[in-house]
C-alpha cells in the first residue's frame, strides 16, 4: 500500500509510492543536447550580447589574472519593468496593478559550456557572493516586497539561454508560494516558539535516512514530503534569517555542498533539467507589511528540484503530488553517488 | 508595461503580458501523434483489457441498438487502494497515513480514435451523466473526503492511455488546491453573504470580453487571472452546490457547451494537450469536517486547462504564473472559432 505524507511547512499532502519505489533509470528520457537556441549566444560575448546595462562584473579572487568570472546584466525583455509606479486599481470586482519590478540575469561563467560546479569551489563561491551582493542591493528598493532568485537548467526546466545563468526577479507582491511557507513557519513559531526549519534540521539529523550531504555549516537532505522525487533542500545548520546575512566563511561551505549536490544529481539522473530556487525571507519594508517575518520565524534555504516529468490533471487539479521514488531511496542513491 | 492581476478566489497573482500579447501560433509545437504506448490498447477490448472489475457500462439512449457507449473500470495500478484503513500516524515530527482511496477509469468511447465531443451531444451527455452517477455512488463512502474527476488529453498533459478516458480519484484528505478554493469562497461568503462564483458570473456577463460561449444553463469564459493562457471555466448560471445535483435537462446543455469549448480549443491551438478538472464541493461527512461547505458558499464548475508549456523555476518557486496572451485576446480567438 502506498503512503500519504504531509509537508509540515505548508500542509500539502503527497502520495509516496512505497510499494514499488523506482530507481533513477525510471526517469531517464532523451537528454541529447538540442541545437543552440540563439546564435551567437548573447551571454557569451565579452562585451554584453544582451545590449543591456551591466550591473556588476566580479573576478575570482583565487585567480587574480583571470578575466571576469561572473557578470550581472539587466534582462533584455524584462518580465517586470523597473521604472514607473504600481497604480493598484480595481477592475470590476477584480484587482490589478502595473508590472513593476526588476529582472537581472547573472551570467555564471564566461564559458558557454561550463557550469560553475564543474570548475571548482572558488568560482562557485564568487557566484554565491554575487547573489548576496545583488540581493542586498535590491532589498533597498522599498517598492519590492520579494526577491526571487532562481536558476533554470535545461529547456525542460524553462531555460531560455543555453549559457549557464541564473536570475533575480524583484516583485511588488509577496508571491503565493512564499506566503504559504511564511505562514506555515509563523504558525509553527507561534505554537512552539521555535523555528520550524531548526526543528526539521534536528529531525533529519536524528532520522539520517534522508541526508544527502553535510559539512560544518550546512545540511543537504531530501524532504519528508517533497513535490518532486530527488528534490534536495540545503539549509544553514545554525539559524539564519536572510541570505544576505551569509558570512564570508559560510560562503565556501555553501559552495562545496551545493557543488556536491549538483554533481550528484548530474551523475545519478544523467544531467537532468532542474530548477534551483532560493527561499529567502521577504524584504524589510518601512511600513508594516502583513507578510514581514520576525528574525526568528524564517530560515533561508536553497531548493534543488529536478524536473523529471510534467504534472498530470490529477496533480494540477489537486496539488497532491505523486512520488514514484520514496525520499529515503532517493537520498540513498544521492548519498552513495 | 505588463499587468499584474489577482485571482479573486485564492489570491494568486499572475503576470499578464499585455504589451505584446501572443496569438495562438506562438504555442504551436510538434503535435504529431506518437506511436501507441501499449499494444493492444487495454481500453479498446470489448471485454476489459485492464482485467479489472467493470463498475458500470452505459448505453446511449438515443441509439438503442448500440453497444456500450461509456464504460467505468477499476484502475489496474491504483494510486490509492480501496481496501484497508487509514492508520493516521506521526513519523518523528511529521504526519503520514495509508494510501486509501479509489481510482476509477471512465472509458469515454468504445472507439480508440474518437473523442466524445466528435460524435455528437448524445454521447457526451451519456458521459456527463456517468460522471454524476459515479460521483453520487462514491460520495456514500465516508472514508473519502474528496472526489477528483479529471481527464488528461495527450501525453504532455499526463495521459497514460491513448484511448479517450477520464478518471475519478477518491482521496481521504481534502487536497490543497481544493482547500484554497473552498477557503477563498467561504471567506468571500462570510464577508458579502453572496456566492463568489455567482458574483463572478455577473461580472463576466457585464464585462463580456472574456466570454467564450453561453447557453440557457451555462456560461464558459476565460478567467480574469488564469494559470494558463486559453484556460476556460464552465459554470452553471444558476447557483448549484454539487455536480451530483445536475438535473437531466441541464445535462444536454452542459454537453453542448463542453463540446463547443473542446472543439474551439482543438481548432485554435491544433489539438493541444489539455486537462479537464471538475471542481466540486467536498463530500458530506457524518462527523464535522473543517472543510465542509454550506450549500451557499460553493458552486461547482469545470476547468479546461491547455498545457502549452512547462513551468520554469520562477513559476515553480513563486506560484506567480506568466500569461503570454491576455485573457481578453484568448477569449476573442476562442469566441470567433
């Protein structure tokens, strides 16, 4: 008999197919590299192929003779536009506002075919620190309620460029998925007076079977009730509210555990399409905002989600995700890789 | 500048790309029919190729000499199993229970290549009445909190068989997506003392630009802030709580508007993969259940969701969906088809 499991954070149930849990080969599909989407690649050019503003260019301090390692550009066709005001308004019984926000592209490497996890910890640490710098800067704009940092790897995960890159989208609203997580964390904090993520860390350390990798500062594990098989969460071991609080000594630890997790996913699932999403606390606003967290009730983390199949009507209509591989089996495959 | 719009029911914001709204050709991809997934097709056989229990076999009353038009079978590898008990339990700090439920396959037509909307209203009405009969029967089992009726059309929408079919999954929990909708409808009802769906119907009739089709009993429209471009909702015009309250005279009207909407989607988007999901009120339970609705605060409806692209990391991480075509443009294309 299969098992139903509840995500403790947002109350979502998932179906875990415990009866005949599948090994990674179940998910292998045609992963041949498609033809380049755009030639020449706009993220390859030394200058700036997007033709937009260069926001930041960062060298690798380990390699002082090197050219720029990571570059931040304004997006060419931004989803949300920086200039203008929100103009919240009613449309009949409904609500709308202008698409104000920011959309930055972080070019992770000057090389077209090299992902940061393939060229050593130093480069990955530069990338992770670039994330921190850009988030800290964008948090100053009080029009933005949330900064969503994410990476689409592979076409099936929504990637528009073949060149390794990630993105930051600043939104004038707190997105629904974020609100649910904040709400779950806050409800738990009110009830227990403890951070739910700190408690999840203790539980995972105690259980052990869902751990993927660990080091002095971070723990990586497959959650008890994830949305996707082989999903991995990376959390700082000690309570930390916002990614921008990341200390220099933590950056190296994060680079090494993230590199390890990405390499494990690549090896086990044959370079799967995946998304990386930073779940960070919302921006501090000068006025009171319903979704603003305390320092104690939210704990930033990274989610790595391999995109192995499309949702069907059942999952789309119910939000009840189906996991052909149990989280414990998935973690075992990843841990041993 | 693009527009942010809020779904009034569950508070989800979407980005509507008002600046360069795309026409249907933007979504054309390779739609060649793939080779049959399983030979011989288990849903084609006169007997029962699944080898499972036949629950119901319905003839078309318009055609008394015809063989069975619609057949309901137990699913072969059910996601949730009928026999057993729930055994709710704690697993460390988490929650789990047994995968108890029901999973029925509704074979919509004896012909492998003919969808019900292609062979006239009579057959579609038989199918819609079969849905009603099965839902009414399953509602009697007090272990089930919710019955999810859905159809996956096309592989990209999650279809496992090429033969036209739909499914009912009975779940022992109220799924997250359903809970959000019930919660939104109830909050609105408490505030206004009116059904939110009845108010949406009035608003859509007044606005007019999002209407796709209408008849005496039903209205079909593209919602103000949908999750997918070309998404269509079909609602009974007069307040009706549960699909099992569908009256015989309404069945014909529903068959004709659903047939029209499916034909329009096929024509405009070149036979796209889609999901059909019935949003019905939860089962009445003998004991008090937090999610149980009043008769007045929920209004059943059908959602048709063309599956035109995969979510990227931004949508997956934020729940903020992106619509390359405005709902008003989409409705215009569909209305004129």
